[in-house]
C-alpha cells in the first residue's frame, strides 16, 4: 500500500512550503504516528528559515529526523506530539512525543517516541523539548536553596527556565525582558518581572536567554562578585561583542555555556537522553506552563505563519500547530463496504 503524508519544508531562505511525502510501512520495532500537534521553536526555526545556520554548525544543528541540508531545501523541527496508530501493542493508541519535524504522519523506531503521561494534555506536551532544554540548563547551573536568580530573556527557553526555578525552595526568581507584555507571563509562572533597567542586582546566578549583546552585557552587570552567567542563547552566524574589561576580572565573574545537544556533565554518568525527556514530560503536568503557548495555527498555514513569526509580526513564545484534518485525502482509507 502506498502511503502519503504532508510535511513542511524550508524550500529556500525565507520561503517554506507544504510537500506531499511518502511514508513507509512500519517494520518490526517501528511505530506509525499520526500527528496531533507540533510546536514552532521560534528562535532556532526562524534562523533555519532565514538560512542563517553557520556552515561550520551544519552537523551540530541537524535535528534527529531532519531531511535535506542547510540552507535548504530542508525539513526541520523537533516538537511533535501524536498518537501511535501502528506498532508494538504497548504503544498503539498512546499519545507520544517525538523529536520530529512538522508532518501529518511518520514512521520512526519505537525507541524514538516517549509516552506522554496521562496528567499532561497532548496540546501542552509540545513544550517537552523546550522544558528539556531548561532541565539540562539547571543541571549545568546547579542553583542552591535560597539563591537569588535572574533570567534575562523572556522567550520560550527563558520562561521555561524561570518556571522550573520557581519550584526551587527559597529561590527568588526575577524574569527580565524589554517587552512589558512578558510581565503577564511571569505572573502566570509565579515569578517576579522587571525591565532591564529595573532589574535587581547582586544575583548569585543569571541565566541569559535573550540572544542579544545588550542582554548578555546586562546579565554580567547583575551578578554579585564571583557569580555566574549561564549562556543559553544561540546567535547563529552573528558575531557578539562583550565588555570583558571593567570589573569582569576584579569581580571574578564566570560566563558559562549550556547546550541541550549533550546531557549536562553533571548528570551524564547517571542520566540518559531518554531520562531527561521523560523528566521534562513529567514536569509538564503543571498547568502554569500553558502560559508558554501564545498562539495556534492550522498545519496548512505554516508557510505563511513561520515568516510572520520570524519577522515578529506574530509575537510568540511557543506557537502551536494543530493537525485536525490536515491530511484529508492524502492517506489511504479502507474501501467502503459493498452494499450491492
């Protein structure tokens, strides 16, 4: 039986399209998944759309089930939630998360999907990949009880970090962003909010996620002596200038990177990628995290929606894509019974 589905591809920098694609029959140890929702990881996916992935980062930036190559055509994405239609009995009918691009149906190894806990709605589970990034960052940062922590940058990753930090006993968290609209998000997550000029100083830890030079420089200014900035931003092909004169050395400040592509060294000997993702899904039982989903569109609108997200015309943290009826007519259906 020939099976076909529909997938979103970046055809060339600045332009995307929906393509029909072939889907293989699932073999032993594989699952066929029908997508319910996917999420647009705005920072990374808009860099991919713009063709701004540096050539020397092509290998590091590959998504697990990416097809094509940068700068395009490329099928890219990694926040996918669906239901298993065929595969091992233990998975059939289960809602699962997979690091798969925007596509109506797909076949992957059963080990590539993670069941979504019953307490987590499928629509919220698209946040799993971003919350996983936040988990890894906090393994790297290792905040202590009672720490004073600031998150600079109220995007999808920064807000996820702030939401998890709000659960730490005695930790006083402030979210800092130039957009005053993020105050409402901060309130929903249970953390304080400030504009950059009003942010509290003398912080033990600052997590930077604004992807701006100004945000990183401000992060260093907010530290106490011997404090640490954990850098989560990814700048693509941009060069970043940072003031490392002034009091950087005399105050013995630390600037440290964190990246989700590897499990944090603090947990690498005791946790696997699967453990980390399962933990992120468990943490999504908190309904406060719904505040990170700020918009929704139908799958067929993606070629128009993604450029508008990239330009800022559609302001968003996580923009969710729904797939109801997205592959109507593209998938073989059983023939109707012969009533003659």
